[in-house]
C-alpha cells in the first residue's frame, strides 16, 4: 500500500502528515505556507512520496455547522481534487489544533518554539483518526456532507 497524506489547512500555514506504508501510524511531515504555490507543493509531495490518498481536515463548529474556516478548507479540498490524480477525502477535525497545542505544552515545548510544528501535529491527529477508523473496518465519513 502507498501512504496517505493528511492536511491541516490554515490561512497562513498548512500542516502535513504522512502515514506509514501499512497505514497504521501517522507521522508529522512538514509545514508549508498557505499561498498560491500550496497546491503545486502538495502535488510534488504526492508524486515524490507516491501518495495514494489525501485527507483534508474540516474544522466544523462544535455544533457540527460549517463556518468560514471549514468553507475555506472545503474549497481547498475541491481545488486539490481538480488538480491531483489521487482521491481527496475530508475528515471532521474538531479541536485537533487545540489538542496539538496541549500535546506540545505537555511535552514541555514553549508556544513560540512550536508554531511551525503545531500544524504538523494537527495534521498527524487528523490522519491518525482517519487511519484508526479505516483499520477498524468502519466507513470513513466525509466531513463535507
């Protein structure tokens, strides 16, 4: 099996995580700037790493409603679908950035030192949730329904 790429989309930065080839574990990969070159950079990673599928986190409100940030993430996922050869799925990522911040703080990392890693850890959490559900044989529900 080829790896899966997890994406934590943000207006300033995009965190990326990658699965192992067996799709058991997600690992932080890198953080890229959110700009006009983001899709091209992700396309390069897809090609170089032989990515089989992409999972984009959708930050719904706690009520389940889709706000501005979720709309932007859905638009980004749609752009990836148009430009990349692999399937692009979405995943409900409520509170992953909060959980990533807590994990980094618990590890003794200062907020100033962790900014560039928070998005990667959030992407790792998004992807790990997706992989866990896939391993359990449960249907992976898209977050854009």
